[in-house]
C-alpha cells in the first residue's frame, strides 16, 4: 500500500512516500523538495554479529550522475570510488543516527541514500539526513526518535532555511544541523567569522525547524510504519562490574592518575585489565558467558572511573583543570625549500602542515552531481599509524581522514584571499599528523595557519581551533572540558570542535554519544572554546606576527597581464600550438581567463618575463620600426620567411637579407637560423615585411612617397597565359602563385601575384579594379632604399579568388 505525506517548513514544501519502491527493504522512502528526489532504504540483518563491542552501522550516500543528466567523466563510466562530497554526506547521515539505536544492538544495520533527481535549488545532501530518519522511522529497525537535518544560511543578517546553492555562495554561514525533537545531535558548519552569540541563535533556529520536520515524520510513520523487531541486546553483567569496582577500583584510579604520558598510562591500564581478568577468571568457572565478559567489564569500569573523577572531583587523567589547555608550541618555516610550513604541538598532539602554491590551472576539477567550480584551495589530512604507536598497512584515506581534512579546509577558507583577483594562486595544504592524543583536526588548523603565513599568503587573520568535550551523569549534571585528549574523547559524551579568528567562528563540528546536547550546554561550550582559542592565537602570533611580505624564493612567480579578449585565440593558436610552444620554450605556465586576464607563472622571474614578452608580441599591435629576434622557417624565391614572434611570420625580401647581390637565398640564411629583423612595412592587408638589421642602413633610401604610399593593385590585363585556370605567369610562385586572375581567359587580367609580386609582363586591356586604392600609409614610416623594387598590391576582391568556384 502506498502512503504519502506532504508538509511545508521554512517556505519549502517536503513530500514523503513509502510503499511504492523497494518494498523488500526494512524501510524505504522517497523524499522530495522542489525537483530534488532522494531515495533512502534502511535494513537490518536477522542475527547479531558475534565477537564485536560496537554497533555495526554503515551509512552510504551514493551519487548518480543521471540525477543531473550527466555522463560520468573519465574512462570508467560506471563510476568508482565515492567522491569527497559523497563521503562527507555519508558522515552527515551516520553521526546523528548512531546515538539513537538501542545500546547493545549488534545486528548489522545499513542505511543507503541515493539522489534520483537533483534540483540545484534544493541540494540533496541535507535532505539525505531527513530521508534516512524517515526510512528508519517506517522500518522494522529499532530506533528511538525520528531524526531530521536542516541547512541554515544567513544573508544580510537574516537566517534562511534550506538555501539554494546560489544562496549558499552569498551567505556568510553554511550550517548543517541534525537532531530530534528533544535536542541537537550533530553540527557541521563553515562561516565567515560569525560571533558565538549569532552562531548560538542559528543553532536554535535550526532546532526549531528540526522539531517541525520530525513531528511530520512521526505522523507519516504512524500510518506507513512497520512494527519494530524484537532483538537481543548485548549487555555486561552488572554484578560483574560491581565486583571489579570493589576489588580493583582504587588500583584503577591510581593507575589513571599516576602517569601523565599517554603511552605509559595506556600501557599500565592494559596490564591492569589483564591482571583483573586473570584474577577473576577462576571465580567464574562453569560460567563461560561471564568469563567472556571479563575484559569488556574491566574496560567499562575504567571508563566509568574516568567519568567519576571528572564529574565528582573535576580531576582529569593528566591533572589539568576543566578549562586548562595542554602546553603549546608553534613554529613557522620549519622546513627549507618548500613554499611554506608550520609545526604545531599541543601536549602529545603534533601536526606538520606544508603548503604548496600553484597556478589557477592546477585547481582540482570537480565532477559531482552539484554544480561546483574548480577548487583552488585544497586541504588533505594524513593520519599514519606511527602517530599512535601502532603498526598497520598504509591504505588510502578513510572517511575520518577525508572528514578531518574538509573541516580544516572549511576553517581556513574564510580567511584565504581566493576571491581577490590579485591573488593568482592555487593552494594545496597537506597536514601530516606526527603524534596524536586527541584533536588532531584542530591542530591541523593551527599548523595550516602557520604554514600559510610562512608562505606569504596574506590571510585575513590567523585561525586557531580547539576541541571541547563533555561528561554527564544522565541526571542533569554536565561538565564541559577544554582541549580533550584521547582518553577523554573515548570515555566522554561529546566532541565539539570550534575554529575561528579573534573576530568570530569559521568552522564547527559536533559529534555526540548522547541522544542530544541541550542548547544551554552548547552555548557554554562555545564561550569556553572562545577563551581557549584566544590563548592559542597568542602563541601563533608570537611565532609569526603577520604573513611574510612576499612568497618565498622557491614559490612560483606569478604575474597578471591584461590582453584584448579578442586576441585570446592568437595566444592559444591552432589546436593550442602557440601556447604550447611558448610554455615549452620558456618553461612558464600560462593560464588565460575569459575576460582577457593572463596569469603567467614560473619557477624563476626570467622565464615569466620571457613568456610575457611573447604574449605581448602576439597581442600588441605590431608597429613600423619594431625590432625582433626571429627564426627562419622557410626559404622562397623572393626571400626568407621569419617567425618573428610565435605563430606570426613575416617576409624578409632577398634584397633585404644582404646589401650585396645574392645568387641564392641560402648564401645569406638557412632554415633554422636566428635573425635580428626590423619591421619596415605593414601593407593594407596587415602583412608584415621585414628587413635584416644591419642591411637597410647601408642601402640608399626611397623617397617619402615610395616608402609611405603602397603601390596600386595589380593590373587586370587580358593575361592570355598558357594555364587556362591561372592566367599569365606574373609574380613569384612562392609569394604569388603563378599570377593572373583565376579565370585565365574567362576573366582576363593578371593578379599580379598572390602577395604582390612584380607587375606581370603580360596583360592588356582588362577591367578596372573593383576595390578602391588603399589609403596612403603613414609618411613617418621608415624609408626603403631606392634600389628595392616596388611590389604590386593585390586588391581585396582577388585575395581569396582561389577559393571561389570556377566559372
């Protein structure tokens, strides 16, 4: 039976439907907003998985290019590894759902969301959270409350619910919040220095919308939902835990507080747990189910002891107060040669970030289902096993690594001058975790700030990050912890990461093991994080007060020039031949924008200047008297063709190659020779004629009229030549073909050479030229020696005569 439900929230209409598709899944829904349709199915295995101590939940967001009418790029059209966007959306689904499954559930649960159709006005990522919550609500999977997610933007101080992609670009806040009717359970945000007070208001605005959506999901589930399955939940024997607390409680406390070093403490606790298991195992002979729980029970008691010390005595394992930060160290420019580097250490957490500068054409091309511009700022995060003293194979980045890199990228994006037209670089930041004891993602934010400033990137302000924790007793008592370490993260109830400048917040991320975090606790955590963030910024600014004035010597030199957009084709050339030649010969990189801006970069300034000179030569108007160094490309009967700038050739007539009489052109130059030339003539068709430097000075000059005024076009006499199609001989075959009008007898007259060769001998009474004589050239043009024979011009009509059909 098909069930549907439609409602409105924040001016947007949402629809839910179940019973039409995927009826064999545990629960399946189609969720629609605008023209976006997201499908989600939730299914649970029949039996529990043995030998695990966690909930085996997998959430997958599967992108399909057909949703936006695209064929996947690249060789593999079927698709391969999920995109970064898909991985991050899968995490957005997982984090708010996980705390709401029953404690002790060991059955495999899989939630799969697929956007079937995507409207760019309604991004599907946040809708996938709502679809996942609705699918679980109507499924037979045990689940406590319906979950929903919303995105909040802010434009001109006004909060917007479910903003479009264009509105997100104009917003100073991109906030994704998920939760249920009682509390918020997940936050992911990027912002442009939003204050703590404004962020808290945005969270409350989001939660109000979430309450409205989950109320509608509850109505939908009441008529479309299945009965929840009864499953056996795993639990640890309570009497066993009490026995361990009684016999070993003091020893556990002493071990927790006895070592300040992470490795020493963890090693001592491992030895103690093994001792507990060994001591108690004989007491439970004949009770194998209890013996199997000894190790887990001991771990549970250790975790409970950590919580009691903080909640009752406000004592942390390393002896710090609740708001204390571990010792800090910041070093900028620790590595030679690289473009920028920063090393940040907080206690036993240490991250090295290295920044590399590239040109705009080094940007990452995005091929997702949402419209995205190429990424000029990328941040990658690596978490090797040695950072926690482990040995394991190195593999590609997992979801955690992708998520942490994206969080650090989001934290710094607001201060990097990507929108500044004077900032030509693409940035790649890579954070290497060298040592880990909690909050490596926030340490990577601090290390990245150091690296960017060391690289000479003029960031708006330094950014620092801090991770906040939470301990609660389930009875209304909450303790917010500043700068949580690994054990406090493992034993605690919240991981709340806050990054920003002195002016405000640039990124947030909230994960919780509780069903949700009360609004007042979130507000307290934000203010406590602000105090800690300022202390970290003091240390960063002491290491490097401001960005270096310029980029380092090893960084590429980038210069921006402006050309006429109509000349872009001249720089690129046929099939990119010209630009490839410039980059190949100079070693520079060239990036051309549609508005005519050309960014030229290279490893040294000379290569950049050489490339700029060539680009200007291609795009600037060539003037009489300009001098070039070119290469001979062709030898012809009348002279030599010289490529004076890439892609542009001019003729050096035979008599301009040498002041002496030449029998053969090869007596003066050969193909491949370099020649210093000067422009002595630009005809009415824009053709450039050159003279070899050092030749014209020794030859007599023509009169002003002869130099400045182009000769008249060739006479069209009857031209009874032997070639019926081409007419009389006239002109040199290299410069003018065989001369004459294409019609030969039919039209009479001689072309006088395709490119203005000598006036033909043949020709009688022909028709007058159809085109008027060209205007006289500038009389100030350089003079041509008298001994140089004048050359006929070709009228415009006959220039392309060879491409006309025969008559």
